[in-house]
């Protein structure tokens, strides 16, 4: 189905250094291939070559040959290639074109174009298969990142392209949605679709993938078949900067016992947004020196809960931080919320300046900032512009700023979404260090690897209510 | 509740577009206070007939606010306070009241599903690029406001632009700290959105079939005629010196 021969690509503007070097890859019809490797190894660029975005959308120099279903793909116009190669991108927030979920799912089919009756049938079928009927005919903007990602996947699957290229589709999905995605990919593969999956998390396709393509510095370093890949030991995978194939082994034990001295005490929080009840009488507490993971299905109200606690949203109920009942604005001064996307959280001209933005530069602040940068392994970048850092480095810089903020409550929204195994483990170490320093950490996450390695307890939300709050057993 | 919603007539997107154009034409032709009020009442009636009764109170309030601003401007003119301020206020009051009419129709148009909107524009023989441009504009403003809110939320934890006084006393730096991430994010979102649209064939200029059927019924026509008749009648009465 796909034949790449000696393909090399370099971006014209040279802004992105993750080009490709001498890629030779043949993929048969109905194969499911995982592209793996550390962030910046060229996985995304390879997916862009496959769907024609490189060089037709992202200009650059492409050499070698690319044959798709026996045709020269490099000579095909991108819209024609798009009907053969469906693409799901990494960031669900920036890949939808319409304002309504049903329109978004139908968009690709309208442009093929398919008959209206066929489109209606496919929309129905794909939604039933992915269990997302509840998301039909809704406004896209208020949906959670995971729900948006499900819509993006449904939109591509409804087109039924011969090849499906997905760039980290599971990054924002909850466990159930991930299992359903795994099942969907298995069915698509069985129906003869060729699937190229650029991923950091493998366990949901553990049984269905055919080969693992490991990339380093823009080149393919190794190709493992299914059995060879599963035989790779945990330590080997860690050395390659990858996550394990097995779903993380951890159990939740007894209920978390609240104590009056807990740093954070949340009582009967209820919140309505867009005319929907998002949270209903949520009560829990969290302790300093501990890491609490807030988990639950997409759209369960996890982010809303943390936004309420940190004073970004108005809601019913009370919040106590450090033993003090605090009004909404005061809660913002006592907490630090690191959101999912680092691009809109960094403002200063240099990495070091980020530490005293909105404040005065003092020798004490400078000393603290330098110490934190050293702890996070960023001291070499102190004079760089924050925008020039990689995703993982930006994430660590925000961790350093949060640590230096002297706030007792630190909240992180999906801190390891899109991080490879190496950066994920590094982030876990830094979280543990912050907890050791006496901070109370809340992590909104779907990442089971993160929960297994970092969390002391789990607060599980479902439909805006607390289902359980338990300690993690190791 | 659902049944009640469905009992209202749901206009075709082309109706909103035509009403918007009629609204623009009418506010350019009608100049009197009473005439403007008649047009506004006609506009409210159309929203009422199309099941948008919940919009009537906010629009009426906006109208009153703009009326108040205009009135304040005129009062200031009488009291010989700074001419530029008073004329600015009265202009805002007049333009604000007038613009509410086409703006309310444009808002209704924006509320239509993007697919229907593009299909409607295609049915009106507009080039596909026009449909894409309209859809991108509809998609762009909520995106920008979402990004802006995210930036402002993050800034609160960094002590930037907290409260009105702090924002005003540090206005240049606050604006800089908003604009830089906003531009970075907007550029990134625009690029990724464009890539996503491209691979799904949105830019393909050939035949497309819309998922949603669209139908311009006699009721749609009646609404447009109703608006045209009101505008025409007010214009004639105004020219005849009655209004």
C-alpha cells in the first residue's frame, strides 16, 4: 500500500529541525504500524509526508519516492491524497473547522463527495462504534479536549480512507475511550485499512499492531515485528525513551481519610456551565507532601473542578486552603494552575525573566530562580526566549516557575499529554521533588503511566460527582 | 421542551443572510428616531416568530443602553462640555442602535451549522472560497476569545493584570503579555487548522454535497418580504414627512 524509498525531507524555513533522513519503509494493505521515538525524532514529519502536507503545505526539500496504492503520491494533489490518507492530528483544539460536532464528522465526506444518505449512515455507524452519540449535534467549543479528539477521529473514520495516519490520537483520551479507539483500529485493520500510528502510549494497540518503527534523529533506527517488539524489556524501552507496552500495574486501596489539617479542603462544590450541571456537590481534601491524581472520563468535570478550586470559575460550595476559607480571588493568590498548553503561559523575553514577571527582580528571587532552573535541568537555557524551547522544556520551565511561586497548592492539567517515556519519567521525578518540598499537588490526568508512577491517591470523577477517593497501592 | 423548540419555524441560512442585507440597507436609508425604532421592533418580531424570544430582552437592553449613551452625548452638547466627547457619545448611541438590527440577524446566521451555511452559500452560486471564509470567521472569533480567556486565566497566577487598577497602571506590559502569546497561539492554530482543512479536501473546488439539506420555503420568503415592507414603509413615511 505504502512504499517510501530513500525519502529525505528538510523544512524550507528551517524553523523545525525535525526533518527526515533516508526513510525506507514498505507498509502492506491492512497493516497497523506504530511510529515510536522521543519527541522531535521526526514522527510527525513522516506522517506529514504520508498525507502530503510535506511538501505541499509545509514547504521544503523532499527527495526520494513515495508510492501509494501503486500511484506516485508525490504527484497527487493534496485533496486527492486526502481522500486516500485520512489524518488525525495531535492537538484536538486546532483541527476542527466547523462549529457543530455532526458537521465536523461529515466534513470530509462532503468533499469526497458522498451521497447524503451514505453520509448519514456512516455518521450513525461511526458514532455507534465509538459510543459518541451523546456528542452529536453539539457546539464544539465547550467540549473537553478528549471529546474533541473523539470527534476528530470519527471525522476521519467516517471517510473510510485506505490509509489512516494518526498523530498521538490517545493523548487526551480517557481509559475507556482509549480501549474503544483500540477496538475501532482493530476493526478498521480487519476491514483492510492500513493504519500508521505515531504514538507514545502503546498498550491500547498491544494486540493489534504489526510492526513498531523506532525513529531517532529523523531516521528509522530499527523496525521490530509484533513479537520482537513485545519481547523488548522495560529497561530497553526506557533506554529508547519509550513507554512500556503493558498497561501500568497499580491498584487503588482504601478510602483516603480526610484530616482537619489537610492543605486543601473542598466542600460541596456545584457548578453549572453553558446550562449544564458540570459538578454536583463535590467534596474532597488533599494533603501537602502528597500527589493527588484527578481522573475520570472525558467531560467528567475534572478541569472545571480545578478551575473552581483555584478561583477561575464561580461555583457553589466552599474551599479551604491552609486552614482558611477563601473567596474566589484569594484562592488564585494561594494556588498555581499550570494549564495544558504552555504557549500561552510564557510571556517574558528570556527564560530567567519568567520568574519575576509581574514582580520586581530581587537578588533573592534571582537566586531561587537559578536554583529551580538547575533542578529542572534548564540552567543552560536561562537566556533563551521561552518560545524557542521544546514542549518538554517548556513544561519543565512552568514546573520551575510553579515551584518558585511559594504557593502551597499546585495544579497541573494533563502535564504529560504528548510526552514520550523519557520526558514523562523526568516530569514524575520533578513532581515527587515538589511533593517532598511540602507542596500539595493536584494532577488532572488520563495518563495511567503517570498515575501509576507519581500519584499517592486518586480522586475519580464521573458525571460531575466523586465516584471514589482512594489511596494508590504499590 | 424539545417539542416546543421544534414547533417554531427554523429559517434557512439564506433568510438570515438576506435579512442581514435588508437590515444594512434599511439603516442606511432610515434616519429618524421613530423610524429606527420601528425597524428595531420589526427585527424583534422576526426573532420572536423564529423561536428566538430569549434574545429579545438582551437586544432591548442593548437598545436602551445605546439610547442612554446617545442621550448623555446630547446633554453634554447642551452643557458645552468638550465637544469631541459629547459628539463621540452621541455618535456611539446612534450607530449602536442602528447596527443592532443587522447585527442581530448576523448573530442568528452565525448560530447556523457551518455545513448548512456553506451549502446555502453554494446554492446562491457564491464561490466555495466565500463559504470557507465565512466559516473560518465564525470559527476564528470563538477561538480567539477562548485563547484570550486562557491567557488571562494563566496570567492571574503570575500576578499580571490582576484587577482594573493593576491593569491600568501596568497597561503597556499587560498588553504586551497578552498580545505575544495570543499572536503565537493564533498563528499556530491558524496553521494547524489550515492543514486539517487541506487534508480533508475543504479547499477542493469541485462538486461537494452538503450533509444537511437546505430549503428556502415560502415562510422564508415571507420573513424577507415582511422586513422589506417595514423598511420601505418607514422610508416612504419619512420621506413624506410623517415620521
